[in-house]
């Protein structure tokens, strides 16, 4: 349809029909034999039967047959036959669950992330998705916050910009109506990752300069890459909830960043402005949200119950409604839904494409790039296949390794590490014992209670735990190498999963300590959705491999890395703290007036732990040993028009082939505002053959030196700069240059 046709359609709509387009509900109701709005979730929404068949979009209904049934049921009662939009949370894959987003970021490979995104988009598009609530590019510096698992960028805004652009382009392609392309909804705007104390939904308070410098850039990159939608965050920004924040949505997002697409609230967020104390009642909540520019309300009834009255009281409100509805109609048109309301759903293609052999093989290879080897003393890895190996721990024979957002994948069909080892080792060489549960009864019941699920009770839990650990000890006595597979429960990270204690569970630490008494080589494989405190256990292991929640093909991917078929190449995108008391912790911090330069009481320090992170941003080992030398700049002075060429020699001093992520950081030594100790400004992931030595080049231009000054001007200031290049943010070589204006 042409735009004039969409405007004509808008003019035919009643006010109720317009408001309906701005309401999103869960679509399962349309799958019921009898639809009753007076019961279940729709009762709380307060929707009439008439309004139900005016709603514009559906949440989390997937599968070609289910989507077709919902669309058919809806269109059969819709006067103007405006098709529904189907929006979904395909956060790290549809049926094929890829590694969780924080893990994907650790690949430091844009093409890898694009490929994961394209497979996810194709699978979900065939199954009915028109819009995906991804990417999540909230800058995340606090490991206590459960949603760090969902953040593709981790603690660095440069990575966030690169990844946001890649994912939006991979989701949307050049034509949204083409097979395999879906609209991208970037979230959460804004600064959600900065919630105080790492507690989900909590307050955010920061200066506008800090917001612009670190939190806005990734959203900006997503919008500039063409993201069709944005989702508001639950938190306040400058004292006002993001969902009703006119400065944020209108001044920044719409006017400054020129966003033309749809703004959608997060789940129930408009209603929650009442609890914030920013809206006195439901009517004011609706008024505040429409004035701020929210086009679609997700799963609450402020719009459906109040917008009509507001429009009748004030014609300007109806004009805002018209603007919102036209944006919604335009997206439906881009998706081709007016010509074909079913989009690209195809039961036959579902059967052929989803979870097919080729995509599973690709998923395995992509997954292997996300693992981060944190420790490898005495080259304990890769495994010696002649040694007798014991697999011990709650994740040794556990298929629940896809993460908390993998709601559409079937965990029960995943292979386990034990399954994979059995394919490669004889019974004489392979031993297994569970050792302990992931969590004790009390802790797992905290999760079940919060989810509204039946609680468990374990008779004689203490005795059973002691017996299980004793059995693991006896099993490990027969082994030459002990592999412990440990970590969080998958419901301990994700939304509403903030934690003040980010150490391994007590029962797992007890297992570690007991097996350590055997004085045998031990390796830890770590399953988790956030950086964990490891300083209390790391010294007991010769090897540590961080695999996060690796997804559907995770077990096979892990096994191939452990046996040396593939060389690990991941690097951390979030710092691992010494303990939760350091959070938030991040590499690109400011210096204080008393930086810790020596062991002296009156410095910025802790009395009980080191100041630095336990594992730094950008850190990750390889079976290769990479040496960096001969860092050079082609000039030591530059003007705004100049480009400095940076070269460094990198040598693989090993018989293994593998990838290395070479990282470029810059420090502005003096500014009109305090500048970070270093900032990532470039990286290259390069493949090296055994004993290969190669020169790597970077270019520095004026844009890499700009920042927001005290007057909120985005400029580069003349002065001295340091360039750092290395394999992580700590172990670097350095040179200096001067910018002249």
C-alpha cells in the first residue's frame, strides 16, 4: 500500500479501532475454544470483547499453525481486517538456542553474531514472528543485575555500537517482507543497566553527560542502522520513568536521533508509573505516556480504558493517537501484512528449516567462539585422551544449558556433556558422579516461589548431599583428571534475578573443597549468566573454561574445545569482580585524586580485597601463546584532518593454530572533564597459523578522540593521548601522541 492509502485507512477507523492498534495482549486467548475476557489475564486488562478484536499486536505466540489460527480468528471479527503484528522474545534463538547474549558478545566476532542473528530471524520468521525484542544493548557494569546475561555489549559502549548495528541489519535485511527478515526492537531505552545496587527495576540516576557518553551510543547505533522499534525501560531517567519521559522519547530519541519508528512500553510499564509516584491514577498514566510518545502499550490497560476519554476531552490527544496508529500501520505495510496477513509462516518450511542439520552444525561452530578460557596452568587443556577422566558436578549430565530466555527451545532434547564424552571415551577411561545438586532445597524454592511454582521438599537433604559428595570423592580417586561442571541455575540469571551474592552455591564450593584434597589436576567448566566471584575457588583449579549458558549445541561444542578439536578464542566483555562488594566494576573507569599507585592507607582502595577486577575486560586465554611487540605510530602529532596508523607485531609462539582478538585502547590524558583511564576504540579478530608472526594495523582518526565536555559539546580537545594495544585491557603495550587543533 502507498502512504496515502494508509492515511485513508486511518481516516476510516473509529476511535476505538485506533486505540486498539495501540494495545498489545498475549495471543493465547485467541487459541481458546471459547474466548472470555472476564477471566484469566484478560480480566485484569479490562478489555471488552469488542476491544479484543481491535488490538494491534500479539505477544509470544509462535508456530505456523498457531499463528495462522490466531490471525484467522482475529480477522474473522475485525471490521477493517487490519492484520495483527506478532511480536516475540527470541532473545538467543528460537528452536535452536544459541549462547546467551553476554556469551555472544564474548566472541568479539561481528560475523559470528550476524550469523546467529540471521538463523534466529529465519527460524522465528517462518514460525510467525514479525518483530523481535532484540537486541538488548543496555550497558552493563554490575554483575549483580540478572539481566547482564541479556546484554550483547557488556560494559563497553564501543562494542555495543558495533554489535547493535550488526544485529539490527541481520534481523531486518533490506526488505522486511522478504523471507527471514523481521523488524528489530532495540531495548531498553534508557540506561536500564545502571540500576542502583544492581537490583532489577530499581532507580537510575546519572548526569546527562554520563548518559550521553556511555549509555546512549548503542541505542543511537541501533536507530541509525534502521531499527523499526524501541522499547522503553522500567527505570526512571532524570527522575521521570522512561516510559513517560518526554525529554528522553521526544527530545532525544525522536528529535535528536531522528527516530521515525514505533515506541513500545515494556510489560505493564505504563501502569507502573503509578507505583513510581509519577502518575496519580490510570488516566494520568495514559495521558503521560501518550504525551511522551509511547505508541503501543504492552500488557496493561491504561490506553484501552482511558485514551478514548482523553481524546474526547482534548483534540490534541487524538492527533497524537493518529500519529501513533499511522506508525503502526506503516510497519505492518513494510512487513507486507496487508497483502499477506500471514507473513512468511510456512509449515512446510518449518519442518525443513527449523532445527535442521546444517544449522545445528553452524550453531555448534558459532558457539565455540563464545567460550572464554580463564585459566590453563601446566597446559592441562586440551585434554590428554590417554588419561582417566572423571566428570563430576550438577552440569555433567544436565541438558538445561540454554538460559532463562530460551522459552521456545526444548531443553529435554539437548545432549549433555556426559553424552558427548561417552562418544569419545571408553567406559574404562570415563568416570561420572553428580556430586551435588545445582542448589540446595532452600535456594531452589526461592526461585520456584518467585515463579509461582510448587515447592520441593527433599527428605534428609543434608545426609543425601554428604553421601553424594562422598560418592564423587570415591569416583575421583580413580581418575587422573577431574572435570567439575558447575555454575548457576538457569533461573538465577535473567529478568528479576538480581543477586547480592555472586559466588558459586555453598554446596558446590563444598564439593570443590572436598575433591581438592585429592591433590589431582582439576578443571572447572562454568555455566552461568553473569560474571561470578571466583577468587575463593580459582586457585584450586588448573584449568577454568567459561561457557556461560551455551545453548542447544553447547555440550558438543564444549567437548570439542576440551579435546582440542577447536581452540578457544573468546574474550570477556564484563569484568569479573573479586566479590560483589566491588560492583559496579568496569575497566574504563575514571581516576580519583588518589589513585592506587602504591601501598598506602590514604588511597582509593579496599582494606580486604584488591582494587582491580579478578579477570579483566578483554581477557581470555588460548591454546596458542601470543606475543606482542614493536608497537609503533607513523606519527606522534596529528590534526583534525590527520589519521595515525598504528602497527604492532603479533606472533603465535605455539604449535596450535587459533584466533586472537587484538585490542586498541586510547586514553585522553587531560580534558576539560575527567577522562577514563582507557577506552576501547578498535579490535580485530585474526587467525594465526602455528608460529606465524604478522603485523596488525589500526587507524586513529579524530572521531575516536571525541567526547561530551562540560558544556555538552561533542568535541575532541587538543592535548596528549596514550595508545594501548594488547590481548586484553590490562596487558598492553603503549605509545603516545599529541592532538593539535
